[in-house]
C-alpha cells in the first residue's frame, strides 16, 4: 500500500536542486518545497516528492494539517549504554566543580553491575525517547564497560537498536589499570579489538572512537590515541574521535590526519585545527555538541567561524550521563543557533545531512531514499530553535 502525505506546509528535502523558491540562502541549503506532498512506498521508501498540486494518486492519504516535515534527525554521537545517573555531579558542576572525566568511573561501576535485561531496557527507553523527539537514526557507543566482556555486551545491546555502533573501549583508563596505562591500551588494541571484529568489521561495531584529551588524567594523550585509532583502522573500523573538549590538544589534527569520519566536541580550536578541518573537508566532519557546553558550563565553540571557513559542521546530542544527559536534537539546534551563531537552516542541515554523512549515510528526501522523516507541530523549521524547549518534533510513524 502506498501512502500519500499531504498538507505539508514546508518540506525540507536537503536536496538544493529540489527547492522551489530558493530566494533565501537557508531555503536553498535545505531544498525547501512549500505546500508539498510525498508518496511513500509499501517498503518505506520515498517514491515521489513535489508540490501538492502535482501529487500522483496513492492507495492511502494522510493530511498533515499544515505542519512542516524535515528529514529525521541523525544523532551521530551518543553514549546510551549505561546504568545509573550522575545528577549530583551535574548539580556540583553548576556551583563550580569542573568536569574532568573522573565521574565516568561511577557510570562504569553502575553499568557493570546491571543485568543484560536492565541495560537493554534502559537503552531501548532512551532510543524511544529520541524517536519521540524526531531522531530516526542514532549512533551508539560502548565505553562504560571497559572490560572485554562488558564492552562486548554493551555493543551487542546497542546493536539490537541501531546498525551504527562504535567501540569506545578507550573512553578512559579504568581504575584497575590506573597505574598500568600501557597495559590498558594493549588490552583495547589487542584482545578487545580482536573480539569486536571477530565476526568481521561492521558486525558488532562499524567504528572505533577514543577520548583524546591530555587535559584529563583519565583519558588518552595524542600518542595513545594514535595507537588506538591506527589499530582500529587496521582492523577495518572507521574512525571517530572525541577531541579538544577540555582544552587545546592534538585530537582534532590527529583525526584529520588519519581520515576519521568525525571529530567531536571541537570546543577549543586554534588556527591550525581549523586549517586541518578545512583541508579534511569531505572526509572529516567536525561534530559540535552544544548540550555538552551547556551542561559543563564550558564556553561554546564558534560554529559560525567554522562554517564560514568551509568546515563540514554536524550537530549531535552526545547523550550520556556525565556531560549531557539530554537526548534532544531540537535542544542542540536551539543552542547552536543561540550560542554558536548557526542559522536555523544551518543547524537543521548539520543535524541531518552532515551528521548523516559522518555515518556514511545520505539523508536527502528523494525518490529511492528511506522515508525517515520527522514532523513538526509548526509550519516551518524555524520553530525548532524559536520554540526552544517545546516538544514540537517527533518521528513520523508510517
Ligand atoms: O562525550 N568526553 C568523554 N566522554 C563523554 C562524557 C562521558 C561521561 O562523562 O560519562 C563526552 O562528553
Ligand atoms: Fe561523547
């Protein structure tokens, strides 16, 4: 049964060639079609897109009542596999205690103590929470297990909910290895990585990630991060990096040099980092995570300057129990507009087209593409930032 969706006041296609008026630069970037319609095939693919007046017939019709439709958000950075929370750590931060990654050990202990079923239920609830806010694709990292068995368990559970899983055994050096850092790097790059790719790269994890942060005693320095990323690449995984979150450091340049798909946070950047990101355009995306700056009281990076320099900028939630326990992409969009200087169109593009590219996906709304869409209780995408905090976005259920 094909389905014709009508009553779409504004459709964001992410396909500049498809836009109608293209008078506004934002409209052109988003490929906006006003008074649009869409036909979705039985198997969930887009069959036809265009102005409603030209729409073909279909087996069924649904009128969306003048709402805006946008590509479903692609949350390309999350840490959903954890138990417990760290609300007390958050409260302490709001009165001045800085974030240093030390609290990750608290989540590691809670996660190891949880049963498979408990953990599975927690992750499934978080993915459902995301969907209810318009996210249709999510990347999920391990990283709160930090033993071979607990990392594999985290990835297996994540894999039940998304194909976009990332091995983050190198989140921090766990307490039991605090005096043997090199032995932990050997464990991550040896037995853990071997087990992750035992059934072929991409089966349990498609990427490897590392928290490259010389400003945290718990995370990994540039040399350690290079060792971990090179091992992951040799094992057939694509690369993602947590870089330059707490201060200036080697993470961004390392990610660009090694051809990572994404370097995430990018909070503290110098001119060399920006040059490296510009040179890596088309390969390495800079994923900004404004919920983290919000929740750690950090300064926000200058997203405007990055886009003006020509960097590929994505937006994601980083939903995790420490630095940002928010699964809301509309919240990230609102922060990016208010605090990072992105236009509403650039922010939506960053949280759909560019974040998708960092996962090797195409999220244009075009014939042949999966109909992964979000509907807004509002007539235009501008309302995502304008109506901050109001739950206007949800995944479109077909
Ligand atoms: O992306 N920075 C490293 N990892 C997470 C935070 C993890 C935590 O504090 O639990 C992040 O910010
Ligand atoms: Fe993260």
